[in-house]
C-alpha cells in the first residue's frame, strides 16, 4: 500500500502485532526419499545456524525499517494455525533477540562465514 494512494493511513510506530503463520513445503506423497532429504536439510540448517542467518538476513531491512526493537510486541494466538505446525519449537519462529544477536555477530551482513563454518 502506497502513501500516495492512502495518505490517511499510517504505521503505528510503537506497537507490533505478532501473529504466527506457518509455511510448508509440499512434496509428492509417493516421494518419501525427497521428503526425508528436505526434512534432514532443514534440521541441519537449524542446528548449524544457517537457517537463522538466511531467514533473518532476508528480512533484516524490513525489521530495521520498522524499528522492531523499539516496539512493544503484542503476541496473538492463531486459532487457525495448521495442526502440524511446530508451535512449541521456538527455533522455527521469529525471535527478536536472535535477530539482534546475529546482527551484532555478523556486523549486519548475515553471512554464513561470519558466524559458522559450513562443511
């Protein structure tokens, strides 16, 4: 939405709403090998930190632009989230403290080489 189109609208500068929504990869149900390889790849990327670097690096400009660290975050429950979404695993969800730590550790580059050695 552009400011020129709707000048009466503004982004509230002090509050952010946190509403979980899951994304999924789907593979052909007959290709169990592909499913297992993708699942293994995600688990390895989460374990070695490369998933967070990719995720937070991709969204860094947006997070910084809205001054997320200066906002009061209101956490909302999503009663419609998929039943198979791993809502109890914090590593699969946005965490401002993780973003801020990675930004410090990588000097804002979010490059893999700055934090971990990937074989």
